[in-house]
C-alpha cells in the first residue's frame, strides 16, 4: 500500500504558502508505515508539525474508489522549508513516523464528481482552523485519480490524499484535533479525533 498525496488542490491553500497553482496534478509519496493511530507526536521534531485535513480515497482491485474517509497529512514545516530552496526531496518533512492519520472508512459507490458535494473541517481545541467545500478544489478528486491511473503503479488498497484547504497551522502538545468529512447537509460521514503529545 502506498499513500499518494496531492498538493495545491485548493487555490487558497496554495496562496497562503506562497505557491503557484499547478495546471496538472502534483503528488508526493508517504510509505504506509507513516499511517498510525494514537497521539500526534509534535515534540519529536526540530521544526513545527502542522495539520492538513484532507479527503482520502481508498482504491479497490479495479483501481476504483471503494471507500472514503477524512484524513490528516501532517507536515514538519521547518524540514520541508529547508529542503525546498535546493530542490531536495521532502521526505523528512512529510514521511516521518506518524505523519498520517485516517478516520473511519465509509463505502462509496457514487460517481466521483458527487464527492464535490462534501465538506472538510478541522478544529483545534474547539477553534475552527480549516473549513471548505470540496467544490472549491481547483483539481477535483476525479482529475487527480485519472492522472494517477495514467502513469502511477497503483495497486489495490492504495490511498489518495486529495489535498488540503487553507488554514493549516502549527500543533502544540496537549491540543485536541477534530477532523470532519461531512455532507453538504452537515451529516458527518467520517470523524477523526486525536490528541497532540
């Protein structure tokens, strides 16, 4: 299993980090061993660990989306920033131990474009940090998956993290993170709650 992670799929998030908006999907990889349960270790890094809430897609044997969930793509922002000026890989900033979380899976048998009716939210200690409808994505989940199918060695069980809205920020020990994937009517589809240590 591989974690395929798309970047800059929400224009407002690209803008907040000073990045240009890509015309075609850009992805990086996390090993499956990044995906764990339990508290988020925010002290075992030289830099800052930032939250990024995302829609996550799980692929079946036919490389079709079988399940969806809310997820967290955690970033050591200082390590990432140190690598960027020299064009070095982001592994230290994106693929550290515990750098991904996924909430409960929900079966999905609708058209991929129906995912655009869903909504992402993330709060820290009750304070809303990230909130956006998936319809505001500049690159849709369908476009991301179609691009990956064209070139990537996808296999059953692979996960696609589809990018994060604006509002990413630093996490601190003792904070409580709540990430939600909901319908446009507000029905919670996948809920992830985790503590920071």
